[in-house]
C-alpha cells in the first residue's frame, strides 16, 4: 500500500506513521517529494485495518496496491526511476546504447570492438564472459579472464561494462568487475539468483524470460527490489512463439505496457529479439518510437567469424548507420528539446 501524507505534514507525524507501519510488520520505503511525503509499505495487507494508519494525524489517504508486484509498480512510485551508470542515464528520456560482441573471444578482438563502438556513440560496452549456451559443446566463455579483458576495455575507453552472471556463487566476482550485472533470459525465474543480485550495490539488467508473461517478468524484478536493490533495468529481448523465421518474437508492445505498469526503465535487445542482422535496425527504430529507455546491440568486427551469434551481429559500419537512424527517430518522436540528449 501507499500512504500519502498531507501537504505540510510535520516530520513527527511522518515518523509516527513510519513507526506504526514498521511495528505492524511492513517494510517501509520513504519518498520525500517537493510537496508531500509518500510512504510505500510492503507486507501483509490483512494487517492494514488493525494498524489504522488512516486515522493518524497528517495522513491524507491510504491506497492499496492491487497488483501482485508492489515495489515495481507505478502505484508504489509514480515518477520514473532513473539509473545513472557512468555518463549514461536509463529512464531520463535519453537512449543509451550498449554495444559489443555476444561473447568476449580474446583481448585483441574485444579491445578493437570496444574502440570501434565507442567512436560511433555507444554509451556502454557489452560482452559475455560466462555464456548460457544451448549446447555444452559450444564456446562457454572465458570466465574471469573475459572479465579482466572487459575491465581493461573500460579503462581504455572510459565506457562502463555490462556482463551476464549465471549463478549465485559468481555474483561477488562479476559484481567486482562490471558496472551493470545482467541476469539473462534463461535465469529470469532463478529466484535464488534474483535474491543474490538484490543484495549488491550495482544496477541489474533483467532480461525477459523466453516464455515469461509481463507479470512474471515484473515479479522477477520485484524479487530484486524486495531484496534491497532498487536499480533494475528491464530488457525486452523477444519471447518464444510458433514463428520460426525469427529467432524470437520481439514484443515491442511490452515497452509502453511495462512503462505504464512500472516506474522502472525498459530497454530493448533487437539482436536476441530477432536473431537476424537485417531486422536489427528496423526493430531498434520501432523500439525508440515506442518509448524505450535504451538499446543493447551485438556488434562484431567480423560477424562471419564470431564464436557465437554472428548472424545477429552488426559490423561497426552497420552500427554507425544504426546510431544515426536512432538519433533521427529520437529527434522525430521527442516533444522538442532533444538537444543534449545522449544517444
Ligand atoms: C546475451 O545478452 O548475451 C544473452 C545470452 O541474452 P539472452 O539472455 O537475452 O538470451
Ligand atoms: Mn548473444
């Protein structure tokens, strides 16, 4: 539920409400706006009546959150969550683009790609060090060696780095190296992993599961928020359907839908979302037009020779064109004042 305090409620009144909620077993999140204070309380709704919050001095009203996701919902927090990573902002209306290869293959290739994408306007670098591959015989990633190469690329380019963590025990290691920790589609409902990344102080990029409904996806985000980490970036990356001409069906309707339901930023991954290089540009532009908060795109210096996901990887040259088009669409759909927006 959300407790809205009256305009001009005193600090003592706010403290009294906070204490009553805590005593009744609620977890309380205080948000002090310019005009009024709001207390978000998560816990057993049955206890609400017993603690008679509405009767306390300074309380304007109490609103129950009916959705199963609470902290992730717009009712809980009306303004957009903005997550700052390096010089990039997710959720402020800009379109930071995360770019890089599917997997870190070796030092030289990764550093070259990092410089190529930086030059073309990428705001962050991506790369997989621990790879969730369908076949145990496919390249599984370089592990910590890959993380070291990524950290070196960050030192050289100044761009923050994003990589996936696949299991609970690797969370401290991955969090030590990277700026955003990714939970991949296959792990979206690995609830123990979600609780673990909920304990760290790094933003989490939470991909939508291969067969997850929007509600299941938001409930996964709720696990992270409830564990204490409020920096969650959602990523639509396509879902499984009967269609076989694309790798997945990119559900762009989820972008405006989730942004209505939740205050969290939503980015789009057209690479895994389509599996096809030639669809990445049109889907990226559509994603920008429907209000996404960023993009994550696979780029490889030589896609034909990539160790994973070559068919959905752009060359640096393709990436340059994409960035120009993204900029143009962003300008076209913004209600003016696009100047200075980071894309
Ligand atoms: C990835 O981004 O490298 C990846 C494996 O993505 P997903 O979890 O969306 O398949
Ligand atoms: Mn990939």
